[in-house]
C-alpha cells in the first residue's frame, strides 16, 4: 500500500460511524445507506452482486483483483454501498500505486488511488445513482486525506452532478465487435476487409497453422517469449510472467480465461508460433494479450486465432468482444481492429477538481521522442524488456 495511507483504525472508525477527522464527507445517509470496505474474497454478497449487474466486468472479478495484487504486491481495496438491510447497492474497487519519479507528458504518474491500475475499465458497478454518488464522494475524501490522486476509469458516462469536486475527461476509445447469435450473420467490416480477413485466415491454414486452447502453465510459459517479442516490436512495456501465472491460477479454472495457441503442424511435428489470451464474463469477451514472433507474422496466426474465437462465441451468449484501446502512435492497431468491424466506444477518466488530468491528446509525445524510444527499445534483449516492464508496472 502507498505511503501516508490511512491507518486501519481510522478506516474502521469511519466504517462503524464514529467521527473520523480525515473524512469530511458523510458516509451514511438518513435511510441507513452507508459506505463500507468489504473483503471481496470472503464476502458472500460480492460475486452474486456482480452477476446481477449488467455493467459488471471481468475486471471487477476477485480473480482479476488477485492477479493485479500478485503483480504489484499491493492490496486491493473494495468500497461498497450497502442499505440498512445489508444489501449491496454498488461497489468500487481501488488500488494504490506508488508512481514514477518523473512525468510522461501530461499523464498521471504520481501516487494514485485508482480504479484500477493496469486495467482498461473497472469503475463503479451500480444501477443506483445515489449509491454511485456516495461512493464517489467517499473516494474523493479518502484520496484527498491521503494526499494521493484519484483516478477512476470507465466506459460509462457517469452522472456526477450530485458529486461536488469531481470532473471527467474523454480518453481514447476502445474497439468492440458485436457478436450475433448465428455465425452466418457475422459481418466483418466492408467487402474489402472481409476479403483480406479470409485471405489471411486461408494463408494461415495453408501454412499448417492450427489453433487450440492451452492446457497447462508450462504452455503459458512457452507462449510468454512470443508475447515479449510482440511488446518489444510495439514498444510497449510487457507485463510480468508472474501476472500471467496468477491470471491462469485465478481465472482459467473458472472458465473466465483462455489462452488460444496457434501451432504450425508439419509431419506430426508441432511448433508454437503465436497465442492470444481471452477473458470472459457475462455477455462479454475481451481480447487482451497476444504474442507472435517476428518471423511468424507472415503466417497470419493472429487472424486465425481471432477468427476462430469470434466464430466460436456465436450462440454461446457472448454479445460483444472488446478488442481494446489503441495508443495514438500505433495506427496499424486501429486498422487491425476495425477490419473486424469493431466500432469505437467512448471511455472516460474521472478525477478530483484541480488534479492534473489525462486525455488522449495530452498523452501524445513528440515524433522525435517516439522515434528515439522505438530505436532503443527494439534493440533490447527480451529479458531486459521483461525486467523493465515489471519495474514500470510495479509503480503504475
């Protein structure tokens, strides 16, 4: 947990209604509704509440929260709004980040209380505007008292008129593909894109590429160097193997995570060429991490993996697959996502009034800086990029 955090005794006094000097905002309504901190692992209400909420995501699931905690070795705090009967009305997961000793453009790199770090979207979960307002007020007061910046990420345009002291800004969009019930109704972009996709899939198949789900941690570890190679090529710090192993242990046994492997099969010999991780929860699926070695890009294994995943999702209750956001310096990723017919979905960031704010425009850096970074990063050994990525993400 970040330094200067509130002692547990102070938090407990806030929870049970005694005066707490750092929280100037009431945490209890006249009807008995109040804000509490819950143990998301052992509170029997948590998972059923998520299952009942259409806005709940895999990123609110205890398995994801545990994977983040294992990655950064930082505890996750879950605030909840409960009524007088003890029923949950809303939740807000938060984690502390230590921050970096320098700024990256106008991005927030200092100490933060965020929902959630290294996660695209994990804000409030509630269908009750009053519960949302209480949770936001409490989070604002908590962050202010602890001298950390508050950041909440969401694809929801929250109603914040009842919350004094919070503002929002637009963030870069995420790209989402609608999944029909029947496969014959799939439409991948325009005719040109459909032709290119079928060409790529056929090329992969003719090259002997076959797709299957990973079955063990050993196969996950074998995939990881391909992921490192992809992150180095895209000049993005990679996530640690520790994080992926935690995801596997927490989510895969529940059917919420799957690593799809692409192998080249020749004379009964199998060679791993690529792999992509998918997450599932409710009616949504996320295409979150992928890896392919440079030499195997001409085989188009990523096209075959995603093609199979989308087709297999039809008729299973999955209504959307989220392909993720794209930094402005990677227009080729926008082309990859939109050729599948993905549509941009707005995302937002919420902050305390007066705090430095992020935006897609503010996050841009100069072409000269990007060029220098790309040249340096792409010549680093994969092991070095893994260590640097772990160091960076331990603070962000």
